[in-house]
C-alpha cells in the first residue's frame, strides 16, 4: 500500500482497506513470473493509510535566506520545502468517520497540487497545509487509480510557495543521491535521504489489475504519511512521487525499500487529469512473462530474451490482431512452463528483452495508436500490427 497514515476521529473505528498488492494481476501487461515471486515472498508491498499533520511543523522562517540549490541536502530543503504541502482528508466509510492525510507538492502556479490517488480516495473534505502553516480547502480535479496519482486544486497559493520542477525520470541513475520530503507519521514536513536503489521497477497500482511501469526504488526513508510527496535529485527536481513501501513482518514502516511513481508518468497523465479529470491508458489485452532459459527450452527458442505471451484476452486488441497465447503447460525439469505462445522481440523499432520493457513501451502510447510487434512463432519471425484500445473499466 502507499505510504499514508490514518487517525481515528472520536475513537470511531474505521477501516480504509489495506490493499494487498501481491495478487496475480493482469497488469498493463502483467508479468506473471514476477507476480508469482511476490506471492511467494515473506514480505509484502502495502499501501498504508494516512494521519494528519500538525500545521505548526514548518519550513524555515520567512526571514531566513533561501539558499540556491548547490547539490547539498540543506540547500535542496531550503529551495523546495515551500513547494511541499501536507494533505488532510476527511474519510467517511460505512457511516464511520476517519481523518486521513499524506503529502503533496505544488505542480503549477495556478493552484494545482500533486498527490497519490490513495491519499484522497473517498474523501469528503480535503485541506492543504502550506509550508508556513496556512491551510486551504482543496478539491480533487482528477484522479487515476491506474497510476495512483491525483491532482488537487486550491483557489490560490500562499505567498512564498512555488511549484517544483519535474526532471526527466529516464535520466535517473542507480546510485544517484536523492531526498524524500513529506509528512511521515503526521510529524509535518521533513526530509530523508538516500540513493536510487533501482530503476525500471514495475509495481502494482493497488486499485486495478494494471501495473505501474518504470517505478524508482530508493532506500531513502519513506513512511506512513509520505505518500504523494516528492522524491528529488540534488538539483531540487522531482524525479518521482513517493507511493509505496515494501514491508516485512507486518510492520508498516520503512524497511529501506520504497517506490516512487516516475516523474515522466506524472508528466504523461497530469494534463488530462487537469483538463478532463481522468486519463485513458492504452490496452493490448495479454498476460505473460519474460523469456528465460526454462521458457526458451520448452518452446525451442534460440533466444533467452523477449516477452512471452501466456494468454490473450478474448475480444482484446491482441485477439483481434491474431497474437497467440500459450497452451497447456509442459513439464520442464519439474517446472510447469507454458508452451506455444508468441514471443515479442520488438515493438516498432524498439527491441523488447523482457515483459516489463514491453509494458513500459506500450504505457507511453495512446489508445488508437498502432504498434507493430515482431514475434517469434513456430521458429519464424513475423510482424503483427496491433491497434491499441482504451483499458476496460
């Protein structure tokens, strides 16, 4: 689950639903092999519900000078903290009231603010607390459960606050120093630091059967309440939106493995969320997994790379285009392996080496776009054009 936090109001018990993210799912194009590995893991990714912050915990005093970003963590905090906000949401569920909260950051000068979908899902009232303690009423203008992103709108920003610049998340490198700002455990705006631990992760959205591609993994401390806050590079640019933590032994707190939705996904969906309130993702309609030695042996492949199609959803774009899924599994060294499915090795002019790479390529297309897949079928390479459609509800 995401890293938000929950405070009970008047001691009325409430459950906002802890979304288990280790189920087998259909993904944008889900990786069945990866889903199996998560199911068999002793750890679990969970989205943790929020808790409000005290508005008295704030960024530097107004009379303190703003230090230009020079690559130090102190300079980054001075520069970006006026763009970070705390979000409080009143949740009513089954007649019970709870107060939930998370984090967010300013996207535009005209009052648009980014947070996670799971921070404001089902909220009756939403408030935003700025860096100087001033709060304001906010409305949800758009929300996307598939990417776990939401856009809020306040009437106007407070003096001294400002939007945060978005980096190109495709340029993020493993080992790069990063800082996470947010509202952990309702303590108010604070910073933690670490490095980029991995890039290109595919994480469950937690709300739909589809996955979020190109997620950034970090060891910067992300805890309940950090959901929706920015993950920043040392230039003070947002590289991701903090969203999930991997937990162990049922402890919903930082274990050194956190995930942020990449800034390029935010760039992709936010204009549509602002203008239309939603975003329409493209859909192929297949499930599958990355080719490995076992799959290659079972299917007589001369490659250990590519995206294996395990299932084609009836009536989907893939079905209409004639892509072929695997048949009954075959035993290979005691492992049941699907056989007979197409193996995608190229999408347009882009080589495809894994199922996750296929997912990421398609995610940045639009419904109505045509993608030509090069597939291996019965030992031969053929090209199959597929016209993408909007995901089904």
